C-alpha cells in the first residue's frame, strides 16, 4: 500500500466503526498506538484521522483524543449495492451485461439488491453524499468519468471496489481481467500461424485495460521478432464508424500491410473482415484476424471470428463477493486477476467451433 497508506488506515477504522467494534462515544486508540499497530508514520495517521473527522465519523477533542461521533455512511442494515457505470447505455453491451449478471448472482445469495447508476449523470455534487448514506457498498465499473469523482471513490468511507476498467494508478485496487495475457495470447496465436507483421485496432487509449492489452501484443512481437509498426496501429478514440473504416482501409491497402490484425473488440474485427473483403484480401489465406469479447454476432458471422472469451460474469461474481466480505467487516482479499480464453475459429485459420 505505498501510495495510499492513509486510505488503508481510514478504511480499516471505518470498517470497525460500521461493524460495531467502535460505537458512538467510544475513544479511538491514540495516534502513537495506531502508529505502532499499523507501522505508519505520525503524519499518515493524522491524515487518516483528519479524513474521518471531515466525513463526520469522529471528533477530535483537545485533552481527550479522537471520539466516534457517528456510525458512518451506509445505514446499518442496508441491503443495497450500487454499480456505477460511465453511462447507462453501457448496460446494453453484452460484456457489461455478463458483468451485471455475475454481480446480481452474488448479491442475491445474500439478499442484497443492485442499483445501476451513471457516473456522467447521477453523481454530481451533493448526490455523491446521498449515495454514501443509501448503499452498503459500491462497485465502480468505469474509469472514464471525471477525475474528481474518481478520487472520491478512492477515498470512499464505505466499501468500494473497481471492476474491470481501471486506470494504471488504481491497478492494485481493481478486480480485473488479465488483458496483458489476452493481448499476448492473441498475438502469439497469429504468430504461431506464420504471421511476421502484425497490426492492431484498439480504443480507450488511456484505460489501463487497453494499455495492458497493447503491452501483451508488443511483448509477444518483441520476443518473436515480429513487426508491429505505429502505422499499422488504429486507435478509434473519438472516431465514428466511417472514420474507423477509413483508418482500417488505409492500413490494409498499404503495400506493406500487416498479415495479421489483433483487435480489442469483436466489432473492430468485423470491420477488418468487411474492409478486407472490399479490397479483395482473402481471410484467412492472406490475412488472419482475432477479436475480443466472443460475442454471438462474431460466432455467427460469414467468416466465424477467432476471439478472446472474457470471463466477465466470473469477474462480477468475484468482485461482488469481495464487496460483501468487506461490508460484513471481513479483511480485504487479494485482488482477482482472471485470464481470458482464446476461442479459435476460421478468421485465423482454425476450425469453427
């Protein structure tokens, strides 16, 4: 916990307050005792206590010490959990739907209910405070939202876990998919089929999962002496469908085009297949392609698509189970890192499944 030691202490004290270890009017241990117990500096302990005081959980009285003044946000007995997405429209994406399905299964076993909120709409200003007094815990499934809001979630006094999407500086706080392994897996699969020049189509360049995916591809190329040029990398950020198509067409129409394309989403891979057909490039004889997410449309496309099956339902189950453990006062578990599965089909020269 090198970057947020005070938050770790704050969360531990909040957990003890919410589970009844400390009650209203109780005196917390002295700063010196907390320093020795948690192996922290005096300034770190003071910062944690100052945050608790700011949140109204304790009051600090000269000559007496730090006194518990409230039972804390998240009403006792609350059986509600919030999932915060960047936009409610993301619920329609099959990957997000699988994540929600897993979360729902885990919560229902403990008789908890799930509310889905939009970080770009539902949580401005004072609404964040009401969130803390409504829900027993929060799952954050987006990293694209406002920086100030993300910082509030990081310092959240009730149990809070980031799922799947993440920023690099939050990576030790996230229940996530091993997208570095996913990128490496897809690239090595095409390389094993004889590809010596790779291209990539990706989005969300600032997201940790995208950076992980690209790093996995790069490492596979470096270790195998395979070309991966910047000119063959298509970033879709801020592009509409026609602009994405134009970028892919430029890559595939080049005399030095790649012989394999690794795509961060099945929708991108399908666009690669469409562009290849328009240019008269045969798949998989002259171009091999992999996608990511293993959607129904990709399995049933004219050229069935090799894709990475992402265990998002399992991630939802695991993340929600961890959140419940923390809500019930249990110790924090080790962050989950789930590995995708490569499903080989015709687009990379395999047999359709």
